[in-house]
């Protein structure tokens, strides 16, 4: 399955939540669209039951056994997520299970390790796991919302990385952002940035409640940095 099809599936879920926001929140939806990115609401729109548990047990054989962070039970239309892990891991894992539900009909009873975000080496992941990862990232960081939050902090997109911008982003060592191989350093700095041009704000990673590495990958993928 190609990335465009996966993204379209995630964005369709975003649009359904927005379209039915009045009904989903009983006539009082959140004013901030970011607050509509909610795993329980998403599950409801998909016709799934969303449950949280202190433990989902362990899975695997021998040294490959792991603490289960999320599971999909397709026949019962249930997604369960373990609360033993961080909020970032719980959210990413939940939408990862939604991705399996939407994309992989063969995933009938599926268990996952804790997931904190996109991998910088997706080819190292089994195909269906990488696809579910990408679905999760697209759902939590939809382009329009991410672009508006990016521009609210950095004025424009794509943001050109020149001397002035590098000084604002990394006053102690602006040169680290100007090298020919600095793309990853730039996007990670932007994902974690809490002050620009004299204005303080919560970082993009914190605002979207995702890992900095996932945010950095999305910033690059969506072309928000020149």
C-alpha cells in the first residue's frame, strides 16, 4: 500500500471527526481543533470500542517476549491500550491499532509493542507495521493543522534556513544548522523549539503530543522547511 493511500485513510478519519463534531461532543465541541485529536473519539467514529488497561500481558516466545502496549480484536471491534506507557506512546499505539483496523483486514487479533512514533528507518519494520505507524503519524499530525501551528510559530512555510533563522533557532551554535548535512538537525530543532524571534511557545512536539522524532520526520515530509 502506498503512502498516499495510507494518508488518505487517516485524513478521512480526521474529516469525519470534524464533520460530526457537534454530535460527537453533544453540541459543545472543543474550540481548539487539536483537542479533537482524541483516540476515544476516533475509535467511536470507526465503530470500535476503546479500552484502557493497566496491563495487557506479555506476548512472544523466549527472548522475544514483550510487554503488550496495544491490541486489536477485530471480530469484537475492540482496541485496547496499556496505561503502563507514556501518553505519547499510548496515543501513537492507539492510532497504530486504528491503522491496522482500516488497512489490514487480515489483522484479526493483533498485539503490538510500545510505540512512540515514526521510525527513521521504516524499511527495518515489517511492512504492515510501518504502514500502521504512518497512519498514526498522519492522523495525529494532519497537514493543515500542522502547517497552521508551524506558521504561528515561525511566520512562514516553508521556513528558509538562513543565517538569521539559524541564530534564532540555535544561538549557541547557528553553524550546526547551516551545513549541507544538517537537515535532520534542523527539523529536530524545530520540533523541540520553544522560542523564536523573541516569542515563547510550547514546542510543536508537545502541542501535538507526539515524539520529537516523529514531528521532525513530518516537518520534513510535508516540506515545511526549505
